[in-house]
């Protein structure tokens, strides 16, 4: 987001924080769903999106227009929170859409946090991503944009019955719809990272030929925490093709100590002789 949009979003996040402190987690989750429904509306209606971000109209005028359209169709709390977004200044209309979607995600994560379930939701999102990555058939079915997102979400619901929390399923549905313009894998990874950020943690994606023991994972997490100055949430992927060692990715940083990398480097070195 550009500077003006970031400031407008910051105001709405402050309003969300005040609301969450005085609300039950279930009520926050309902509000989050309403906010995300508004984001869907803005995605479908570019003319409305432009009108609600029009710098030639006052913030109060734009918030009033939003109220006329949505009062009685979404909860009062959601309407108030989205109105705080609309009343701000937006560099381009697409940033209002992105901010509305992000605010809905923030509210969902806040509800999980208030319920003491955010760590579990983070893990469930990651594990679901692993299941999808390990099944080309499932990945193809869930990534097929020719199939409406709600039908793909129904398949996810069937897969997750009794295996994940409702908020996890809701977040996966957002990922299926292309959260932030990402593909399914990218959207799931971003949601994992946002959940970790809310817990003031950094995500470390670790790839190894065999699962790390609890003690190995603990030591690795402690070492990475010392490097990055914050707690690290270690997410393991087992890939026998790396042969041995581990690869660790934290943000844009990659530490590749796998046997496969060393073999490839040796092969490349020999090829240059």
C-alpha cells in the first residue's frame, strides 16, 4: 500500500483492536465474516469500489454511501469497521479492496487469538497446505478457477470434518478465493505467516530428508530466534530427495545445508573444468 492507504488502514486496525477487547470471540468471528462479504462485494463491483475511494468526495459522504447500501445486511460492528476504512484516503480503489479483505482476515485471527486457538489454527493451515502439496489430484481440484470457490470450499469442509477448527476452514475458504491475488499455495503460506505475526513470531520453513526430533526442532528454533530477535515458529516439510541435512527459509533468507545442494554444487564445479 502507498502511504495514504497505509495510514487509513492503520486507523481501521486501531478500531478493530478496541472492538476485539470488548467482544466475545464468536462475535468477532461473525463480524469478520461480514467484513469479508463486503470485500467480496467490492471485488464484484468495481464502480462501487471507485465510488467508495473517490478522493473528490468527503470521507463522511463515502461512509454514508456505504451505510445506505449495507445497513441491515451486515452487522453494525462490521459496518462501523468498514466505514472507518471507507472514510480514509485511498491512493487507488484496489487498495481499499485489499484493505477490506485484510481487515476481515485480521478479525478472524483476532477471534482465534481471543479464544486461545491461534497457534492451533496456524498449525492446521500449514498442515492442510502440506496435504494439498502432497496430492497433485487434490491440488488440481482445489486450484481449478473454473470451479466456483464455494464448491471447492464444500470439498474442503468435507475433508476437514472433525480435523480442524471452524476458523481454519473459513481461512482456507479465503485462500481458495485467491487471498491477495495469490494462488492457493501462496495464500495458505501468507495466512500461516499472518497468524504467526499476530503471535509476534517469525515463520521458518524447514525441509529435511527425515522428520526432526522434538529436541532438534527446539534447538533449531532457539538458534533462529537468537538470529532474528523474536520467537520462531518452525514448520517442517519432509522431502527425501534432499538426501540429508536441512534447508531453512525465513522470509527472503535461505539457508541450504542439504546434501542435495552440495552434490549439485560439486556437479556444477566439475562441469566447468
